[in-house]
C-alpha cells in the first residue's frame, strides 16, 4: 500500500503573492498530518518563489511525520540540507523560467557529481531520492549513484490524453519494475489528481506518492485536512480496474 506525501508549496505561493505572513505553510503542514499525510514535502527553489528558508527550518522542528526537501543539486542547497537535515532529500532539476519542475534529472549525464552529492547527503543521515523519468538508462544511473530511492516522474502520464494514458501508465509500471530489480525503492509524483491517481497508486511496489497542487486546490473547497484525507483514501485503496481506455470510442 502506497503512502502519501503532501507537497505544501502552494500554501506558500498564496502567502508570497502578498509577501505577508499568512497562510503559513507550517500551520498547514500540521493540518495535512491531521488529515493523514505520511510525509510533508517542500521544494526550496533557488528563486524562493514559494517556500522560504525559515519555513524549512520551522518544519524541521514541527513535522512529526517525515520531512522531504525537494531541491536542486547545487552547493547552496547541499549546505542547507546538511544544516537542516530533513528525513529525505529529493533531487530535482530546476530552471528559473519554469512554472513547475518540468522534466526528470539527467543522472546518467552527471553520474560522478551525483555520486558525490548522494554520498555526502547520506553520510549526513539523509535519505536521498532522485526524480527521474521512467527510463531504464536513467534508473540504472540512479542505482549507480548510490541513492536508495527514485521518484518516477508522472507528468507525462498526467498530461496524456485518454488514448495515450494506458501507454504512459505501462511505462511507469515498467519503470517501477526495473527500479525495484535494481534494488531501488520507488516513489512517484507530479501532476497527480483525484481523477488520475488510482492506477499509479496501484502499481506494484509503489511506496509513496508526492502530491501537491490538486490537494491545495481541493482544500479551497473543503479545507486541507479533509482534502488530504480524501486523497489518502484513494492512495491507500485504489480501484484496480482501468479508469480509461477500453470503454472509450
Ligand atoms: N514531485 C516532484 C519532484 C515535484 O517537483 C512536484 C512539484 O513540486 C511534485 C511531486 C508535486 O506535483 P504536483 O504539485 O503536481 O502534485
């Protein structure tokens, strides 16, 4: 059964729209935990567009589940991670102009530097996950980097039209299988919603799904605690039958 990591970046996005003190992601992390979050995820971006350094410092003190820090593989972020010591770091690619994380890491192209960074973070007692596409060559590089987890990029699946979604889902299943065969533990995330999450949650060996935007959007209607608990129910007990494909014209 997969667990649920709740990404609260967009609580901070609302706060930063006015550069004020509310809503405070620290308060909302607690509500997410009360709703059943198994972990809290924040992305400290180089441009600090949503989460701020103070948020990560306070979350380290208040989160009682697991704190997962998403960050770019830079010297600045490495120093922050080693000072704050989240339970997990998920390394992601980052481009200033992007609206959100766009693609997976190219671990194969930077294997040596990844090995160094992964080793230093792990020596600091931090679990390391690498956000990658479900591409066997990248997964092999992840295993060679020494990281113990991968987070499979579900953006392609989430953005696909109904006719391509089964193929994208098969790609994720295959990626999860390859990753596990290489001894890696498997998380996934990006673009998952209440409508599309179940087939991904049902993938054999899926450990954790990291979900943010759709939960924060739903929270506007029902509150964060309820929004998390609704998502948790889907992640823990996904329907097994296909949601799309066979009955379509
Ligand atoms: N996983 C990673 C690596 C991400 O970068 C993001 C977006 O910050 C998510 C999961 C969550 O994506 P979403 O907000 O679309 O649920």
